[in-house]
C-alpha cells in the first residue's frame, strides 16, 4: 500500500521481473505498481449488494409467515364489529382494529415488493459478477 500526499491510502498491485546482464546473472529487478483502489471499491460495492440481496431474500421468505399468523385476526375483527353494533365504544375498537389490519396488509405487501426489488438488484449484481469472470 502506498500513501498520497494527503495521507489517503492507495491500494496497489505490484509485479516484479528480474533484470539479467549479458552473462545471464541477475543484475537487478524491474517492479511495476498498478493502482487498484477503484477495483477494490467496486468489489466492496458488489459484496454489499450481495448482502442486501441476501437480506431481501430472507425478508421475502419471512413476510408470508407473518402474514399467515396475522390473517387470523381479520375474521375475529369482523365478529367483533358485528357484535359491536349499537355499542359506540366497541364499534370504535372494531374500526380501529380493522384499520390496523388494513395497515398491516399494506405494510406486508409493500415489504414484499421491496424485497422483490432487492432480490432483482442482487440477481443483476450476481449476473454482472459471472460475466466479469468473478465467481463467489
């Protein structure tokens, strides 16, 4: 690793080859250095994308489980609403429960769409990695 004048690091890759004299003896070496900072930065971004895609897949698999657990609330809320007719306090609670159930449905659907988008982005990153010859 080298350092710039402003003290920021430069990631480098080095290659060395021997220099030989007329008699075939090693008289020195030639070393070249290549700045690989951008390459390392891109690799980190790809790894981060892969982690996010993995998290998206986990979210997509967990969301239906939560939905299954919460689906049982809908019929109970409907029963509460029917029994609440004529009782303003119970009707208010039934409406609040129904509103919460609708919000829950919207949140689950939204998280599912977000997870699908994350998975698509992760799949795209994976395809780019395969095309570039990098496999993980």
